[in-house]
């Protein structure tokens, strides 16, 4: 009877070991399934993001906008060159000197106006 009890204990311990191995295997499968679900979710999100980006590019018409911006830049450069040419053509020799003389006159007039009340007070 003790023999049978000992055999029963040995069988029970082996069954417990098998159950623990099975439990570990099931946990590993659970982790693999969780990883697969996360990967599928990430793929789905990336696919959705790519679709949204395609739609936005179609709406914004990026290549067309780029071409228009380049044409506008070229036109603005032409305008700047034309404006510089016009300024050079209209500028007269001695214009800077005339402007300096005029500034000096204005400053002298301002000085006289300020001294006017002071001269009367003396």
C-alpha cells in the first residue's frame, strides 16, 4: 500500500511538471499572438497614414505648387532687375551731393527757428 501511494505521488509530480510545461508553452503562444496583433495594428496604422498622405498630396498638388512658386521667383527676380535698371537710369550725377546740400539747408533752418525765441529773450 505504501508502494502504491509512492507511485501515485510520483505520477502526480510528473503530471504537475507536464502541466507546468504546458502552461509555459501556452504563455509563449499568448505572447506571440499579442506581438502579432500589435504588428498587424502597426501595419494597419501605417497603411492608413500612407493613404492620408497620398490624399493630402493630391489635394495640395505639390508638384504644381512647386512649379508655380519657381515661376513666381523668376518673375520677382526679373522685376528686381528691372527696378534696379530704372533707378540707375533715373539717377543723375551729383544727385547725392544735391541731397546732402538740401539736408544741410534744412538743418540750418531748424537751427535758426530754435534760436529765434532765444534771441528774442536776450
